[in-house]
């Protein structure tokens, strides 16, 4: 005990013990123990998950659905047209003159 108020409504003390949830270390702390007063305790710290407890639930498979147009009556999807046949071009032959010994074309 360090001190007290004249009326005795406040008592000041020091300790290394954790007297409240707000104290998170082993250091010496000064407390004011007062009549009818104090601070609310902090919210509990959530536990760290371990192993399979950390896994989320597997989502359910989506429901199977009926065809979007079950009462459709018609020709259905159009069939693609076959590709057009390519026309063959005749190769043109060019007449070449043979070069003579001087590298010129012959006459």
C-alpha cells in the first residue's frame, strides 16, 4: 500500500501482479482501488485457431438448374456454313535466258 485518501474511498497500491485484464506485463503498476469505481475489463482476446479449426466450411455445390428454355420449339442452332474451296492459280512460267560467260544475257 502506497497511500489512501482522507475519507478512505481511494487506496493506492503497487504490485507486479496482474490485477486487471488491462495489465499485460510483469512490471510494477500503481493501482487506485476506489469505492464504487473502476474500469470495465477489456474484451477477451480471441483464441488463435489451430489445425483444422482454422479452415472455413466447404461451400455447398450450386443447385442444378433446368434448361433455360424448356418449352422452345424451333429449328435450333444454325449450322455453320462449310468453308469455301480456294481456287487454285496456275503457276506462270517465265522464260529466262541463260547468261553467257560474261554474265550478260544472251541475244
